[in-house]
C-alpha cells in the first residue's frame, strides 16, 4: 500500500511545461484511483487559406473544436517570427506582411502541430451546390451529403433533429466533398461556408430516414389510361416521353426506363416493361427520340453533367459526350436541316437566272446537331452522327441570370414560311422569355455561277491542287457569344 501511494505522489509531483498545465488520466488500481501524466493536444488545423486583395493579405483557417486560441507566425530572414501567441479568431488580416505563414491551435495543455500548407483562394464566396443522393436514407440509416463551394476558407456541416444540434463537423474540404452520416427521422443539415474577414453563408437541406413501416401511395385511379398506376416507381414527372405508343421516363433513384406499347386488334394499347438502365446521376427533363436513338442529358451530384444516347428499342449502343463543368438540367434539342421549300417552276427559273449575275443572298443554313444547354449558359453543339463529338460551342453567360441558370428546355421555332424569319430558340428564366437566333453554319461566301466558271478557267493546275488541299479546319474553337434578340415578360 505504501508503495502505491509513493508512486501516486511521485507522479503528481512531476512538473509540466512551464507555459502549459500537465494533463492527467485516471487509472484504477484495485480500489485506488491514481492519475498518470498524458499528452493531450488539440487537433491540427485542417486547412490554412490565403487571400490577397488591394494590397491586403488575409489569412483564414478551419476552426479546431477544442482550441482555446491560436498562434500565428511568418517566415522572415530565414526564421519563423511570431505575429501573435494568443489569437482567438480564425481569420487575420495584414498589409505589411506577405508570408509565408503558419498557424497552430493551442489550449491549456499544449499546442498542435503547425499547419503551413497554404491554399491560395481568390474566388468570391459562393455555395455552388449542396445536395443529397436521395431524399431518404438507405436501410442502414446512412445518406450521402455533398457540397461544391468557391472562395471558402473552411466549411462546417451541422446536423439537427427537431431543432436540436446532434452533430457538428468542422475541418471539411472547403472546395468539394461527400460525407455519409447516419440519420434518424426528419433531419436538417446546414452547410456553413466561411470566407475571409468573418463572412459566412449558409444553405439548408432536409432529408429523412427510411420508415420502418413504409406506406405505399397508389395515387388516385381515374377513368383514363394510367399505365404506371400502382407501379411503385418514384417517377420524375417532367421526364415522361410518349413515342409511337411507347413510354420513356426516369426515376428519382437514378433509373432510365422503357415501357413498350402493344396495340391490340381492337385498337386498345397496353404497356409492358421493356428495359431499365441504372444511371450514375439523374435525368431532370424529357429525353428526345430521333430515329432509332434516345438522347438525354444526365446531371451528377458533383455539379457536372453529360449528354448520352442509347438505341431506344433495347438500350444498346450507349454513347456519351465528354463531361461538362455544369449540370445539364434542360433536355437536349435536336436541330435538323430545314426541308426544301417547293418554289414552283417560275420562282426556280428566276433563282437560277439570278445566280448567273450575282452571289446568292439566301438565308443562312442553321448549324445542325444536338444542342446541349449547360446551367451556366454554355451551349454545346454535338454531332449525333459521330459519337456525340463536340462540333461548336456557344455562350449566353453574359445575357442570362446566372443565379437562375438555364433549367427549362428551350423551345425551337423553325418557321420557314416567312422569308426574313430566322430560326430561334425561346428560352425561359422565371417570368421572362428571351429569343436567341439559332447559329448559322460557318461557310465561305458562295460565288455566282459565272464567277465560278471564270475562276475555273483562270486557275492553273498547281493552284487547283493547292486550293483542293487547303480544307478549313473543323476543330472546335472557344465559345462563341450569342446575343438575345428580344425579351418579354410572362
């Protein structure tokens, strides 16, 4: 017994660092509790970020939950020099010091390791996306929560149930990430993105756990055709497409489905399941059927997207475009060549005669292809006959509301009955409509018949070979800016 008390007294008498207290942990020895010294340090700051603006240098770092204060140093003349030994905030500004910097968290028992890896952040603070992969958890109670943020020094995720905080996660990736928490019942998540100088913005998201005894809502049976009644499918309503008695649609859990229509001898149509395809993301709008193929745009939870096509009869021959840097919430739009107008004999003769005297001044041919509308206003024109390769790229970023983006499928108007009319896309943003001319094909000026004949007789054999070998390049260039030609409210 005396020996045990001697050990206890000796341990308690050990001196700690002069500037910090010694931490102790209790240990039970028989019926006696003794305390032994332990090292108890705060966590290392996960991220250290730097922003420069108008000659001012601003530091910010992810908070450490058990820190009482922070120490800041900068490197000068070959050594680390202290800026502050007891700094209680998580952001610091200076005009006279440019770095390098390092930061560490401290409390009464000591300090963590230094964080000296600096992120250079210049974007304005913005939460681009805050999402879950489902409205409810899986069978184990887990759910994926993701985010995409610009201009943040740190990100915090707060979980609440019935208004009470049950979890706070700090030190998360300040750019993008996914976490998989457990939830119970209706749960609210709040994403807090911290900038430089103390500013912070928030976004909320509500999800729920899978019920133990789910109730299946069957909808209301009416006197009309309801082929998906009692199907138990969570259908994206805007994605339903009917084509030749067949049905195509997407579900909120990432399925693309085909129900084949079978017409009986009495004219009645019944539907049977044809195929379904598991997607990596979600289809938000109606696919497009063109010939043997079904074209659709798919959006992913990391704020990217992709245009794809499959053979609609059996879901084979799937081809997808390169991934975009933005979600694709609108349906793709197929632009085809306008049908030739029958001018009649007299008008045809007049046009032919005119071609001998002057260059043709006919309406420009539109740029054909599959138009894919990014949420941020970028427009890709893909080649449906060449594995959805990019033909041209356009931009409406300077003409639309970037906050709202393009989320509704534009309408294509191809009226060839009016001589001066140009084909247009009609785009809706909230309560505003805008018209944008469909881009024309880029081509060389056409020569008249007489000019062509004259040039042919003047051309030497060597020049002919040179001209034949100088085909213009079809490589896609940077985005071409499109202009809004009219706007109107609705």
